[in-house]
C-alpha cells in the first residue's frame, strides 16, 4: 500500500496513527512524498519513504510534467496493490500514474479544497477552469474512490460534475487520540491573564488577520488576556504571512509567538480558550484536539469547523472574515469562564462519539478491505 502526499509533513502530522494501525494489521505500508524535515521521523517509525520530486506551489508546466513522470516511475517500479492519495496535486497526478501503470485500486482523500476551488481572485478562477477536466478524469475514474472529510466538500464536487456520488464517502477528519489528548485534572480557574490559543500555520485562510483585528479592539478596551500563536510560516503556501508581517506580529504586546510545538497536549492543558477563525477546512485537526482537551472553542460557521462545534452547546460559531463578531465571542468567553467550561465539557463528549482516531482508522481500513476483497473479519 502506498500513501502519497505533497509533503512528508502532512503524512507525519496527520496520518501517523493511520500508518501504525495499518501496519498492525499486517499491511506493507510505504510512503511517497517529497523530502522535508519530517521524512527522517517517518523512517525512524520504520516506514520506507520514496522521495517525490514535486513542488506544492509550482504551476510551471515543465516542472509539473517532471513531477508526473517521477510519480509514474515510482508506481511502475513498486507495483502497489492500492494507492491512497492525500492533497489535491497527489490525487490528480497519482490517479493518472495509477491508470498508466494499471494500479487497480485508488483512494483519493479530499482533505480540503484550498485556493483552487475556493479562491475568488482572477488567477484562482482561471486555474479552476483549466484543471476542471483533469480533476474530473481523476476523481470520476472507475478505479477511484473519493473520501471527503465533510459533506459540504462532497456535495460541491458532485455538483460540479467532478465525481459521481456513488464513488464517494465521508470519513470525518484524521481522528484524535483520546488517550493522548486528555483534559487536565484541575482546570477550575482561568490563567492570569487568560490565555487564548491560535493553533495553526500562519496563513491568511486560517483567519489570522481577522483575529489580530479582534484582539487589538479588545486590548484597546482594557480586557486582559494573552494570545499564543502555535504555528510557523508556511513558505510553500501562497497565502503564508511574509517574514515582515511575522516581525510585526512579534511587536504586539498581547501576542506571543511559540512556533511549531511538538507537545500539543501539554500546551492545550495550559490555555483557556482556542480560537481558530478559519475560512474553510477539510475537518480541523486542531479543533478536535482542543475539543478532546475540554477547551472552549471559538471558530467559524464554515465546512470543516461547524462539524466540530455545536453553536451555544460545545462552543461558539461566528461568520467567517468578521472581526467584529469574533471580538464579541472572545469577550463573552473571557467574561464567563463557567460558560467556557460548560462548552469544553460538551466538546469532549462530542469528539469522543464522533472523531476518535480508532473509529476513523477502522473506517479507513474497512475501505481497504472492501476494495481488495479481504475477509471482513480481518477488519475487526
């Protein structure tokens, strides 16, 4: 089985529990991804990583052709029984390579639609028109099963005619380890000052600009709090903040930049409220981790976020790109810690029922069993 993505970072951070689970079932799991600082970590886990020469940002036809040929060579040499693609470029190039090398079983995981399908700039609209035909060829291929993380993305691509509905399913998120992400034993009082956490890469689509406007307003009103930002610049993403904007962030007196954090459970245990005003998600891993830790959540009423939070029950939903509504939601929870604790408790209950990593991994493995006609008893 080959798991294929356009970064090793994605495989390591989002799919490592799945890799371990599939291996425990006796499957030979290997990876195709570009080399980055997480490649060695995957290899230390015992997985073979085949390097893929592809750039996330490139739209250069020559470089993209070379990436396609490189992937085709891997498939021809490895002769996998099944390939599981993550990220849109991997889905497109991987399905074409699978067809050319007669790989019978293809799973395309749509973990988020990104600039290509959601952007309204002229460049995004032109690219969307150009790639519609090849993506339709990839997603609607008979050998392709398409797994979405939320129903809205599923409905959108079906409505665009890019994939037949009978070849799709929804498996919400990559799951959360409920044993690792346990709520702290004692969390009766807010920190002094209360701590907000933005747990994400520093890209505009995560709502960082609106969040900064909101906290500036609240800070000017005399509210005491600190915003912790746990994430790094994403140079491979066109929406990443610039180094200059990062320096400007550092100058905000109520903001602390933490960079990438290895031990997220320990960080969640120390903070009071999680704020992620994303424009859209596949299904936010950060939010289900925060929910598992019984943290109050403020997020946006968009696909990939609203699936995690029931408004007024397990957190607060605000309109996307609305700094005023975001400021009001933050102010409400800062002033009502009891309500925040109530939301956190309900969030843990919801995520336990719906997003446990064991449940997600089992559903994925059952998909493998059905495609490969393995005895279903092996999926228990």
